[in-house]
């Protein structure tokens, strides 16, 4: 703890410290969340500071907010993720010891989260912690059950030390409770940076750019290529639709990418299915959302996937697994579609929807009205909640410099 104590004689100030293991150029929902918190905190009040492990080749010099990165190592079997221990990087310790924060917000309970906790304690400021992911699922894939139970116990102990615990949607409260957390939990929505009134020409241009023929049905998946997100159901379902004219795009990467490609080939889908890889250009990913008719995301792993809201912003409704935590935001046949975790039923629903484009379009419009909230609005609410907590402790508020 002493390594992170403030050097009082040469201190500088930040409003909010944002801590996470994942930050661009590594892309997932939590990474996008961190990016937007930093962007909008900086624009609204200034003093945003991201703390994250170093990603080889990343350059943060041109960002409008400060990024303090520390020594990292790759996460085994989870390329391109990295992790690290802030306390063993002397350069990082020297830089962060000069900063006084008003509040710290952890988006991960691991090494970066522990650094946030130590800073909160040493500077006597509050710690906000967001519970984003089904961590148990990640560890069950690679560790024996006793080890997983021990890790989950440590994770819950971490959240028990936070001053505020947030989850990104109501259904995730059940997950953190099932893990053993008994304290107070608040829902703090995630947003979308793709909120706009897009003209019809934007959708037409996107389909032309991606080579989608008139009348051809386009399907999309965006996310980590890992089996936990249930891509096998998508591929198995599509293999039953060989008589239909469709294109399917998988955007992202992960440990299962090669196996997914092999399964696509085995099912004879190479002419219809394209693996795009990771996309960091937000304009380009918007093209994929805009060109799509349906977003296929039957994940049993995710809590509150941003990609479903991003697709909705471009009027693309999602097909999700019935009963999953993530699908709780959908009303079946209203702003999206729910399906059982069964390839035959998945294929039957897609066949039905491809024959009813008007039904799909109506669901997409309803999704854009009911599922989409701007990051600017969400982060504005987060700042208000930070200040309610700070005010209750008699501490300086998160507000523009000079006030």
C-alpha cells in the first residue's frame, strides 16, 4: 500500500480515476465502456484518468484524457487480453503517486481493481466498483472447481470493500447475488456512442459498401470469439438454412476463432459466412450494424452486452437466448426475438424472420426507441451519483476545474 501513497510536495489533481484490465486497442464491451466514461468525464468536468495494463504498441498521447499504463503480461489462452501488477512498475508508481483523485471507479476486480482500492484507502476517497462480467464462467474453463470457488470468494470480498457497487442492468443483480454478494447494489445503465438520427441513405450505403445484394438478408455477430458466447448455436443453426440467400459476418477475435472457422467449413458455409476480425474503427463497425437485418447474440455468458444496444441504435434487432441474463432487456417479438438454445429452433426462427422483413424492421425501430441511451447521458448520471456519495462524506465534488 505504501508504494501508492501520494507525494504531497509535487501533487497534481484528477477528478475520477477509471481502473480496468481492458482498454483500447483491446476491444470488448468493458473496454468501450471505459473509453466512453473517460471521454465524457473529460468533456463534462475534466480530470479523467484511466489506469490500465500496457498493451504493446498502444499510443495514448493523442487522447484528450490521461492514461497511466503499467507493466503487463499476456493473459494465457485469452489473446489479446493482458494483465499486470501495478505495484511492481516503478515508473507507473512514480507517476500515479503525484496524482490526487476525488474518487476512483473500478471496472474490474483484479489487479487494476486492487490498485484502485489501495489508492482509495491511502487517499481516503470513495471506491465505486462495477460488476460487469460472469467471472465464474471464465475461470471454470481453465481451472478446477475448488480453485474457482476460492477466486469467486475473493472477488466478492473485493466488492464488499467498495463504497458503491453498480451493475449494468437489473438482471445482473441476480448474478452477483448468486456469487454470494449481500450488500447494496445499484443499476447504472451502459450507453451507446452510436446514438443519432441516421438517414436512410446511411443504411443503403453501408449495404453497398459491404457487398450485400438487394433483398439479401444480412446477419451479424460482434464480440469475443469464445464458446461461452454460444457461436456454435449460430453456426449450427445457419447450416440448416443452406437454401436461403443470406450473408453472415462474425466481427471480433478470441481463442475459439480458428475452431469456429473450421466448423463453418465443415458445415459448407464458407460462401455465406465471413470472419472479419477485430474492428476498432467506430465508423466501420457502424457500417456493419447499419447493413445488418438481424444481430445474432444467443450468449449464455454475457451480463449486459453493449453490442446489443449498439445494434439497436442502427435499427437492428437482436436474436438472443431465452432465459439468459443478457436477454432480460428484450420483449419477445417487440424489440427483439428470443429463442431456445436449440439449433433446430434457432434455424426455424431465422427462417420465419427472413420471410417477414417488415416484422424485423418494426422490431428494429422499437429496439432503437427502447434500448438505446447515449453515453453522454449515462456518464452525466454517473457523475451525479459520484457527487451524491462525495457530498455525504463531506469531500470535494467532481466538478469542472476552478469551481
